[in-house]
C-alpha cells in the first residue's frame, strides 16, 4: 500500500465524472472488493461514447489493477490532465455565443416588458424642473412633447407657454444681477483689506528678529559601573574522631564537620583540631581556592627508656663482696642521683612532611 492507492481513488472519481454514473452502484463493500480483484473496470468510453480518447486513456491508466501500471505520482497525473484541458480549450467568443443562446428566450421576454412599460407612460402637461430652467419653448421641451405625444394614446395636452417663458426670463435676469453685485462687493472688500495692510507695514518699524538660543545637547547618562562582588571560596573541615573540637586561628568553631563560604584571602591561617585523649593536629592553609581539610587525631604514645645491659659475672661477684673500709681514709661521698628528665618544649610542636603541625606529647 503506497501513494498509488490514492491515485486509484482519483481515477475512480475521474471515471464517474466522465461517464456520469457510479462504477459499483448498489453493491456492498464485499462485492466491490471482489469486482476490483476479479473483474476489470470497463473503459469510460464504452459507457459514454462522448468521452475523448485522451480522457479515456487517463482513466484507464489511473485504474490499472497492477500498481506498476498506474501513475507513479500525482504530478504525473496532473500533467496529463493539464495537457487534456489545453488541447480542448474553448475560445471565449464561442463560449459567450453558447451562453447567449442558452438565455435567448429570457432576453426576449425582458425586452418586451421594457417596451410595454415605456409605452404606458403618459405626459400630464406640467413642466418638469429641468424644463422650467431650460425654457418650455426650447428644443428639448419640443422634443419631449413630440415623444410623449407619439407614445400617448389620448389627446395632446396644451399649456400657456408665453406666460411661463416671460416669468422664467425675468427671474433669470434678477438672479444674474444679484450675482454681479455680489462679485463686485467681494472684490472691493478684498482690495480694501490689502491696502490697509500695506499702509500699516510702511508706518511701523521692522520688528527685530528674535534670537533663539540653540538648545543644548541632552546630557548623556553614563551608567555607573558596579564593582564586581568579591570572590568567595568554599571551606570544608572534617576531623576524626567526631567529638574533636575545631579551631581557625584560635577561634573556636561550632560544628564538626564545619562547612562555610568565605571571602578569598591569601593570608595563612592555622586550622587546629583537639580532642581529649588524642594528640592535637593542625594545618596551615590559605583561602585562595576551595579548601577541604581532613584531620585524623591519634592517641599519644607512652615514652620508652633504654634498658641498661646486664652486668658481667666478674662485676657481679665484685659487687657482691663487701669492701672493708680503709682505716684512716675518709668516707666516700654518696653517689649523686641522676638529674630528672626535662622535655624540650620550645617549640612545643613539630611539622611533618605533609605540612601538618603535630604537638609533642611530653609538652601537653
């Protein structure tokens, strides 16, 4: 099923328009399908002999059973139909003559009605408004009287033409005189007004030309350039264990982990974490970019002392033998006790390879 199925439908409409009949009149859908498959559609010329050969060929090709035999596109079908119309085009003069012959009886009836109505019009003898202006004895009035006398069936009416003409000519004379007087008055009024204006212009000094200051150009508003907002960085500090207390430059923080947004700063800052029973951990950072600090506190290690080597057997035997004091010799002073261990707490911390400051256990 493709677009050539639509061209088949167009062919059906062309066939029925050319023959003025239905292809499958009075048949059910099942019968129509059976006839399309098994019975070829007759050519339109076999149904209506007045169908031209070109139109018969177009319908037959559009209704071909095999889709390969039909038109491949609607444009191809349109081209053949346009060629058929151009070949059978009727001249305008012949078409007008044909239409006139169709309505010839109507035109004849209309003409008779017009003549009948014109012949029934009668002149009642009263002059029209145009005749009163042009004169009842003029050529137009005489022609009109003759026309109405010829068309009227009764006797020709008469009017007092002389009285009408005299009164009309008198009224026209008065009207002409009135127009002349009106024109003279308008001319005199215009001339007087012009003379008065010229005398006033001669006596009065010329008025100075006003000096109009040139308008100053409008001030151009320069938009204020707002300084960009300071750049900020994100700071995240996390210490382990969770109960460790965090500090920034000895300022105690209220949470662990601590997350905040700070203004960019290139100065060094010390971040420190402390917890009971753990060594203090610290780290020096700068707030130039986003900072993420992770500190893990460790428990302090117990101090270890070197164990002296065990004494030899000879030394042990000598130590075990009591020594007799020598007569007359002074007694040997007692051995002084070793000095107590003093830790080095200046400074009280060390910095490892990662830059983390670690407090010395002996200085806590």
